C-alpha cells in the first residue's frame, strides 16, 4: 500500500467525513424510506395493503411524496412574524442533524499502527452534547407555534414548551443513571463498557433507566402517545399548521431525524451499540472480522429473496420497474458475495480485516437501530394519545420521582461494586 | 407503604399492558389485509359485485321513452333536460334532447320512481372520472326520434340490458373502461 493511501486511511478527517456520510445516509437519504415504512407499517397493522402501486412494494411513492412537498406553494400566513416563521423549521432540522456528530458508528480499529474510529467528533462530554443540542429543538417548535399567528399553532407551541421541558428532566436523569453505570460521558467508552456478555448491556445493568429513557424519548420526539404538540384530532396540526411546502418538509424531516437520533442513542446506551453479545467467546480474538462474511452472506440472501419476490410474474404484471429493482438487488447481492470471497482470500492482511470488522460493527448497529426505529412506528399504531393533564401527571409525578429513585439505586449499586 | 406499592404496581402493569398491546398490533401486521385492492385485484369487475338495487348512474332507454317529462319535473336539482318538438304536418312528437348531467345528479332516484314506462333507471355504473366535468353531460338522444307509444295493458316492454346504454356514452365521453377483474 503506497504512503499517500496509508496517510488518507489513517487520517481522522477521512473517518469523520465517512461518519458524517453515514449519518446523512441514515437520515436525509433514509427519510423517504422511513415515511414509506411508516405508511406501510400503519397500513399492515390496520389490515390494509398500504402504498403498493408505484414501484416495487410502493417504494417510489416515497419519492413522489418528496417531490410533491418540494413543488407545493410556500404560504406565509398574514400577520406572521416572517423572520421567526422562516427560521423555526431550520432550528428543528439543524439541531436534529447536529446531534449525530458524536454518535460512534464503530469501535476502535487498528490501521497501520494508528487507531481510528467511525465518529465525527469524539467529545469528552458526548452525551451532554446530545442532551444540550437536542433540547434546543423546543425553541424551533415553540417559535413555529408563536410566529404563525394562528390559535392552533399557538396551542401546539405552548404544549411543546411544557411537554418537552418536562420530559427532558426525566430523560436527563435517566441518562445520569447510565453515566453512573459506565463512569464516562464519552459515547464510545459507553459502548466499549458493554462489551462481553449480554448482561453487560445497559438494559440489564439498569432496566429502570431504560424504561424512563424510552418513555421520555417518545415524549421528546413528539411521537404517539405523546404527540399532543401536533395532535391532529384536536388542534389541526399543532405548531406546523401554518407551514407548507419545504418548510413543512423540514419539520417533517426533523421529526424523523430526531427519531433516528433517539433510536441510535437507545442502542448505544442500552443495547450494546455495535457489540454482538459473547462475541469474543463465540468468534475468537477478532470476532467482527470473523463475522464479516456471514453478514455479507445474510445481506446477499436478503437481496436475492427480495429480488425473487419482486420479479415473480404475479408482481411483474404491475410495473416493469420491478425488474430494474430486482436487477439492482441482484447486483448488490453479487457485490456482497464478492466482498465475502475477498475476505476469504485476504483475511490475514491486517488493514483489510480491520476494515471488514468496522463494516460488521456498523451493520450490527444499523440492524439494532432499525429495530428501534420500527418500535416508534409500532408503538404509534398501538397506544392512544395521552390527555394533556395525564401527560403532565405522568411526567412530574411518576417519571421524575422514578428517575431520582433510579439515580439513588444505581449510585448504591455502583458504590457496592455490583455494577 | 400501600401507596408506594400501588405506585410500583402501576409501573409494572404499564409494562405488561404495553407488551399486550404491542403483541396484538404485531399479530395484526402478519394477518392478511381485509380490504380489497381496487380496482384490479378483485375477482370480477366491481360493477358485477354490486347489489341489485344499487343506485348507479342514470340511463334512459330512449327507444321506449314517451317524452312525458315526469322525470325532469321530479328532479330536485334539475339535472335532466328534455326537449320534445311537435311536427304540425304529421302530428307526431319527436324527442330532440334528453340530457342527464351526471356530474350534478345526486342519485336520489325520484325520477326513476316517477317514470311511468320504466325506461329511465339506475344502472350499476359509477366510475365516471373525466378530465372535464362538462363531459359528464350525457346526451341520450343523438338524433331526433319519434317518441314511443305507451305500452298497452299487459304488454311486456323489452329494455336494453341494464347499464349497456350509459356505459357506451361514458366511454365515448372518455371514461376509462374498468380494468379486467380477476387479472394479475
């Protein structure tokens, strides 16, 4: 390997940029897919087919939705504070995207004697950074509600102010419990602390904190059952009633990015991040490199199964685009199998094995992430919305004492040396 | 102590019931959809599956129409327009216009009840999507024709098959024929 290639591969900038790309892939590129996923999941839970007309499994519907949003008329209501009205969606979106900066996508890997990690910024106050930045989102929501000059928006903004601030306390206190358990604020050290057996995961270390964290997360992202901020059956669309076109799109995307951050953070705090339980016991000294061909084989199998399904004559009658989709899937499957074969040939080349282990870790994290993203959708179509007084009662009379109790309990356990 | 126990018991119940709810919705996810994919996944065309007494778009079998205008008088929104011209020489009355504005019709069925012959009736057709709403003005009389005589007592009138008339006019106006049921 030439000198310049080595210096590029060991540069921290390279990996920061790649981590940024990773974050954008999961959010901005992923959003059309998530909207499709949400609609399809909702439909299937309600026992109807959902969007399935355009493209394979209705996937092109997502692009149609995005284009529709982009070309709509952008209306600013009369009497609105134009400056605030314009800046509010930007705050929501920027804040949601910024939190991705400290997410560690993989563990440390050795490349030519240097240690690199797929992470944009390794801040030593990582979790505090996420809490600090994501709590700014409430400004965007409240400003949107206030600046729209609309009663429903105002109500939504007010609710947002009260709800997001209330649940932030419980969220922060639950995270304090996890900081006690891991003894660090760095996210990558938190994940490293969950290596080993399944019972090293935060979920088993502090189940109470997990419970509080999950509930507070749903409230923070304004998802059902805590979607009082937009509550479409009560106050039209809440804070974004007066938004249209891409400004509405920014709120919409902001919500999904926020969900994505929350899902990733749940995995990192409670579900072992990129770790596979008992990896070292089961797969030897370099478990993630060993797992690489299996991950690739699983990816290829998934792609081939989907390709087979979309190219069945029964489906082909609907669109010819299915054939293109199937061809792309087969190509991806081929690429995955090729990589697996390459690993079989070059597994003793240190840098190649290290890269493979990184890919495996990212894949593990993404699979866990997708589950928690799906949980958001699943819960949405399961639990009805809270009433406002119930929401406040839960936040202040249940979650807050429980979180304080959790901190006390965790502190005692940590001091006693049980955690 | 009792209040504290109730507090933690409530949290426990929350977890259990939430799990129950999630299990129920997930089981629904795996079941077959109950809705039918409209229009091309149905076993037969939707029109063929409608009940006998469904009130679809109006049609008039002008071959048997006497031009009495009872229907037009009954219509609460005046969507039926009839013109009858009397020829002074031959002493015959001719029907020159029988238009139904299907875009306005509200399918109340009063005109059908008023029709003494039974030539005005509801078909089962309902797919009348057009690019221009004016095309939904259906002209049942294409060229002036002498009105029919009312049937004598006990005489059976043979009407054209139900729906065959309006369907022809709809396709001429530009409605898309329903995709063949049972395909795919």
